[in-house]
C-alpha cells in the first residue's frame, strides 16, 4: 500500500496524490491544487493557533500526551529526574548525548566561568521601578545583553554560538537573582562558583550577612529536579516564538528575549503564578467548598489542573509531587499550602474533576514548592525561564542549521472588504457601512 493521500478536487474533478511521510503531509503540496477563479493561488491550510500543524522536524523532545510520556533526546523524564542534574540535562539537550566525566567537568567549568554579568547590567537594573514585574525586567535585561556581546550576531560561527549558549544558561540565574534583590531593596550578591548551579542561584537569592550561604540539600535537589522538568517541552508558545524570531537571524539574546515575552503570559509560564493567585483568593480552607462549586458552575476557573498536551496525567507532576512532600518536610506547612493540599485532595477524588481529567499539573506543584522555599509569587515565571533557556537555545540552534527552515511567514485568510476607492472626508457620511465579510473567493497571500 502506497504511503500517499488521494485528494479529489470536486470543483475540477482532478485527483492528486500527496506523499505521506512520518504520518504527515507537506502543506506546500496543497498549493498545487488550483481551480478556475483562484487567481493562480492554490489551496492553503487554515489552522488557527497551529493546532494540527508541524512547523519543524526536531530531535530534541518527544511527547505522547495520551500516554503521559516526556523524553529528552530519547531519555525518559523519570530517569533524568532521578539520576541526572540540570546541568547534565542541559548538556544533553545542547549536545545531543549525555556527557562523559571529562565532558561534564569541562561543561560545568564553562558555565561557571560565565555566571558573572557586566557591572553596567546592575546599573541598568537600577533603572527599573521597585515594583516592576520580574518578567518584564528579565526580558528587557536579556535583550540588553545583545549590546554587551555584539559578536553574538555571528550566528553561523559555531564557536560563537557555543559561547552564546553557555553565557545565556550561566547568566540567567544571576539576572533572576539581581531582579529579586532589586525588587526587595537588597544589595546584590555575586555568584559563588564553589556551589552547584542551583545552590549558587539560591545563594544569590537569599544570602544575607553569613560568610557563605549553605543551601538546604532537600531544597537544592527539589529545585534541580524542577529545572530538569522545565528544561524543554517541544513546540510550546515560547519555544515557537524563539524559532520564529530566530528565523530572521538576530542574535540569540534578542531571540531569547522574545521567548521570555511569550512565556510571560498566564496561559504559559505564568500558569503557576496564576495558580497561587487563585489559592490566595480562596483565602481559607472553609472557603474551598464554595470555590469548588463555583468551578462546577463555570463561575470560577481551577488553575494548575489539567493540561493541554497531557490527556491523562502530567508525568512531570508525578515526579514533582514527591519533591513537594520532601520540601514540606523541611520547611513545614503554611495556611496557604494547607489550602493547596485540600484543593488537590478534592480534585483527585471528586467525580466531576476525575471524569474531566482535571489532575494537578506541574505548574500547580512547582508554584507550591516556590512558595514553600520563600520565592515571591511574581518571580515564579522567572523560575520557569531559567531552566527553559537550555531548551530554547537547543531549539534555536537546531532550527538555525535546518536547511528546510526559512524566515517564518505564514499565510492568512483575508475576509475583509474587497477593493474599493478612496472617499474624501466631506463625502464619507454618504458611504454605506462595509458589508459583512463573505467567505467566497477569499484572497490568500504569503
């Protein structure tokens, strides 16, 4: 049986054979299907928000939402979370294989060497208002890095790409910590390269007057696992933004800034922040039943439950729930966390939520861990951006060297007014309102 799709254009009676490759068809093939009146333009595919369109080939991350599978370069997320570290996972994403001991040592040294930022970055940071949202500060500051490293525009220089990738992975925790300290009116803390990647970040966030910050092992490990889980997630909104902006060939700092902007939204990186805001609004355990009833009536929205990709369960949530329990064993609980635990219990037991597969996802548990260890709610999306940088950079480089990729330029389906003549202002009261859009003979331009 041939791996083709037979398409019959009933307007003309013509038959077309379109090859099927890896269970996909090339959208450009439909451009050859032309009928009279099309003005030479073939058929285009209409797919709002790219719900069923593959925009690239990739060898980075595999997801099977129905089965709850997430793999980086073929390695199950469960194994990486149990045995790996974030820096090792970042190496895997960037280089394609897990590092040897020698490669791991060199990679760690390379990242550690780039954790410092130029002193002028701190002056730049001081220009933000004290209550500026951390994500707005992060996307601005990462974009500003391009002015400190103008050589980063040489994107087809392999060595320059490698340096840019290392710099971004290394400096993101430093920038995140500077943002936190600025918003709290605290003095900036320099990197301590004697600590781990995550331990150094915690030091820059929370060190006060002690000679050296010593991270709590359970918290350090939980955050490291969270970073592994958030390192990449296929063609999500921010990754797609990274690829689209990267397709015009700017420096990687500018493209990363665009990815951060996409991550900023509450439907993406802000989901864990939105979940905590929901819990704060509930206010007390006594108010939970009324809130749950509001959800069932469509008056409230249950944030941090269910997932657009994972239809049965989020494999990352299963892992991070264990980390959450370990962190609570160290930090203890709070009234807000008690509310969260009770909402979780109800959602896992109530038939309304079970039937709709509204299970807690990774955003729910990650937000609870961040809150338990003292990270402010508005910093949550920044904690997402730090580990996702490895995924963004890997996706950016993969797209850059993909010979099938060109500058992103999708088509549109135009349903506005047809051609009409300009009317002088004095006569515009005579002009009837534009007719309702019609779906006949739409004009589609590339």
